[in-house]
């Protein structure tokens, strides 16, 4: 099988241009972030931050400075509120399970939205087996949560609510402030968690205005390295650890801190925030150029998620009818355009993306969906190239579809 | 909803890029569909059959599906061309998978669907002619059943979705 992958890679030789847009699923780390990280592998701060030797103190100083920087970008009061851990999946697991362990006996209802990432949905499914009741807030055709429904369902038996600030697949910017108000005015003790992995560095998210209890941040989603992320835990909120071992500087996550990755995460945050307005304006312009170019240029296309100011500045998600998504990702890959799809064909089960079905897309619409994210590094030339590649790819696949279904 | 790696082999890639016998056949004797768009997989098989010799003169296909779906459909049209219907019927999904150089486990169903479409077309042919040869099994074969199951599963999932939406 490995042999055939080598052949697949070879088939890409000689592509005119390469444009990576699969930032949902992984990302290249910018050179400046890599350069910042490198000395921390073996030149400095390679010690254990809780031990009494120079490299250890250097590591301690580095981790604290990084936490301080990230705390400042989200408007956290104290750097103690930033808990580093290996990523979004781990942070979401800790948020849900850590809260449930702490609040045992105080209720058994957990409310999440229908379109949460799988690291929320699957943990909740697991909890359902041990007696918790999980209710999912329905969303409308653009992915916005139903606040009236939330108002009705949140009760004294609810221990926590979790809603992502920005949906990772369709870019919907949720009314988190309103949701938080509804939950807290019902009962102040209910824990409110939000995954801000797709909001951080892309929308103006500030804890002083949206004082949630817990928030998940991922590093690779803002072009930092994979394998690192953080869970913000407000200083007066207590949750339990879900793993045990040697505790160091990170009270909620045992094990030796990964200083180089923390430095990369912090540097990536700095780059996203230092020219925040300029960065998001650039992304938004390229996003709209891509969306408009596709919707106007190709028939049988549907935008998934809202448009304009209610959509994350980086997110493009479009369904191509009579065109299966996995085939489209391969066809585009062979032209140097790297994207992903919500098609069932890229998954084990027959079901397509739960986000797309939740907003009412029929299966055949979801199967033909393509997800792309633009960054501050993309250029107009990149987008022009993509806008040339996609119509040709769709056209070829629709020829294979031919006359089926009339 | 987990994902698995899909290391497609060069043969699949080649057939995906340059499928053989592609497109609707206007003078087809018979055609059959397997799968439907809501499965994410649909194949239409067209056969031109010589009534006298009961041999496939030509075969073509249309496909909505992944690279494995396109490749297996394409190779099957080549495999059965010129064959007697009896011999074409014997083609199993495993032979198809072998011909394309092997399929990733999660893509076995593509080969099954292609064979399912072919066998449906052959059944249809005999149904139109109003006679059933002795070798044609009365009961649907594994590939035909699997194709049906996939269609029913997709139908069931869609129905559940509609019911769920209806609740709100």
C-alpha cells in the first residue's frame, strides 16, 4: 500500500502551482514560526520547567511568557487561566469530562449544539451511556443555533452547555454572548464552554465581553504547530483532571511540558494578532473572491453556511451538485489544489458530514461539498489559480456523471 | 465517523483520470442503475447485446462516486466486452478488485456496486426477453443484495433525517 502512495505522490509531478487550502485538517507551519521554535529543541529552555537547573528555569520562563501572551489575546485576566495540552481534541475532552467529574450529582443534562466537532459529540455520546442526558440545540439553514430552544431547554438539571464560537466546517459565527446570557440567567452555576479554535485570530473574541467559563484553543488552526493547544479555565471555575501523572506547571494536564510547541503556538498567535485587522480583511477579501468566483462561474453550486459578516473570514464551503466530493478532492489535488470534502466517501460510514445534514443539506448535496480555508499568506494569484482549476475539475467529473437522473 | 487512509494504486488513478467506455449508450439493449446519489455512489451500466449469441457487443457506464467507483466501473466494462452473458455474470467483485490492483477495505463496496449494476442489467435483459436461462440464479446474488442494502441504508438514513427535521 505504501508503494501505491508513492505512485500517487509522483503523479503530482510538474503541477503548475500548489495551493494548500485544507487548513481545517492540518496546516504547514510558517517559516517564521519554525525559526522561532528551533532553538527550544536543543539550544535553550530544553529543561523541565519545574526543576531547579538553568535549562529548567528557562523553560519555566518561556512557558509563562507564552501563556501570558495568549491570555492577553483572548482577554483572560490571568496567565494561570491558560492550560496547555496537546490540542483541540484533548481540550474539548477535558472541558466536558473535567466538568462532569467535578459536578457529579449536581444534575445530568448536558447541552451542546448539533454541529459541534466530533471531540465534543463523541464524548457526550460516551456520557449518555453512563446516564447523562445530552440535548442538542438545533441549527437553522445557515448553522445558527436556536436561542429560543436553548431558553426553553436549559434548566436546573443542566450542568454544562458547550457551543463552538465559530463552526469549523461552515464558518457560522454563533451568537455566543446571547447564548451565555440565556444560560447564566437561568442558573449561574451552569458551566459554559466554547471551542474558539476557529474564532481565535479570526473574529474579535474577548473574554471581558464574553465571560465564558471554559474555552478551547488549537494551535494548528492559527498556523502554529500541531500537538499543542490550550483550555482556558476562568480562575474561579474548578474542573477535574482527566489524566493522572506527574503534575508540573500545567495543573490540569500531567506530563512534561512541550516547550518548543508552546513557543510555536505563542509565535503563531502573535503573528495572527499583530496585524489582526489587516489579516482578517485580507482573508475576507480572498474568501469572497473564491466564493463569488465559484458561485457565479459554476452552475449547480450551493454555499454552505452564512455569507458576509456572519461568516468566519477564512471559511469557504461549497456543494457541487452532480459531482462527488472525494473524486473532486483527488482531481483538484492532481492540479495542485489541496482541499477536503464532507462526502461520505472520505469517511468509514456511509453518512456525510453531520454539520451539512444538520443545516438541511440533502445527502447528495453534502457528498459534493468542498471545504477550503484561506490564510493571510494566500495571494490573489493563488485564488485565480484555484478559480481556474475548480471549473475544469467539476466539468470533467460531471461528464462522468453524464445523463444520470435526467 | 472516522476516516481511513486511501492509498489508491496507480491502476485506479489511471482509470480515474482516463476512464474507458464512459458515457450514455444511445443504442443500448439494456441499462441498469445501482446505488443512488444519497449513498454518495451511483453507477449506470449500459450494455449492447447481440441477441443471437447472447454476447456483450459493447458496455459503457456513467458514475457518481469516488475514484474507486469510477475505476471499478470502467474496468468492468472492459472485462465484460465480447463476453457471453453467462461468462459476464460469473465476474465477481473480488475479480474486479483484483483487476484494478486491489481496493482499500473501505472501498470494497465500490467493486460490489459495479458488479451489482452489471448483474441487474443482465437480469433486466432476460426479463425483457421473457425467458430465464437455467444458469441465472432465482435469488439475488451477494453483489445484488449488497447494492440493494446500500440503497436501503441510504434511504433509511435520509428518511430518519427528514423525520428528525419534521420534529423541529
